[in-house]
C-alpha cells in the first residue's frame, strides 16, 4: 500500500489542492483550533503562503499523493526571532477517506529526515488536543515527548474544555532509532498496537511567524 503513496515538496501549482484539503478538514471541527468560518484564505493568498515557505530555508511544506492524487500535507514553520530560530512547529492534514493508510507517518518521517539535514532546525514542536488519542499515539511512535500541557486551554462549547498537550522532538534524541521504532514512549499513555497508531486528522500549529 505504501508504494502507492508519494511524499514530495510542495510547489505553487498545488495551492488549490491544499486549500481544498484544509477547507474539508476544518469543516470536521474535531481537533483544530481554527474553525471553518474563521478560515477565509483565497487561492492567491494560498500561493503566496506557499511561496513564503519555500523561500525560507527554515520552513517547508510536504504533500502526500495517493495514486497521483494529493490527499494530505504537512507544513513546518519556524519563528523569526533569533533565539527561537532553531525551533519550529508543524501541522498536518489528511483527507478523511485516506486516513489509516500510514500517510501521516510517512509525512512525519519526511519532516524528521529534512530536519536532520537542516543546519538550523534542532527542535520540532507542536500542540495537540488531549482528546486526539490517535494523533498522540502516532507522535509517541515517532519519538516525540510530552513536555507538559495547558489545562483547559481550548474551549469548544459552554462548560466543555480540553487540554493542549505540548510535544516535541529534539536532535538530542536518536532519529528513528531502534527504541523509537519499537514504540518507546515518554507519554503517560500505554503502548499502542500498530493498528492503533494510524494517523488521524492532526491540528494545525498555532501561529508562529504567520497567522491564519
């Protein structure tokens, strides 16, 4: 199955497909901070956003194609501040009907490979809804560690709150080592089976150098 999945760097011609995926995933309203009514980006703005990422050597966007169709993407963004320039956050989206194929895992593997060879990036961080257990399990498998959490950081509805779990991957940890592949976890969650760690729609990163 994975041989039918291709991961590559984005180009400007992919703007429309990325925008459609973002709109569809946002409409699910499960694990994303931005709501569909708050997202008003146009196709031209999407192209400009892609251009900005490609022009910054500390940022990148990877797309996933399944049988030639773009079905998911991952963006890595790094702050402009000098003292934070060694860090960055990522967000990922996969169309609902293509989840469970290992696309999220392949996208993250590509990001970690890119970061390993990037002379600037030392730490990859992201926040994830505490209710998104399948995403947390995937990060755990990939070697991310939980640094902490913001209690009741996200308010979905009246009297309905969830925590923002802060996770990271650092160069100081072995990249895709035997321990990581064996599923060693620094999360408090128990060991998951390979079937349980299939990717799910992951939330976009909080704004760093740019805003949604």
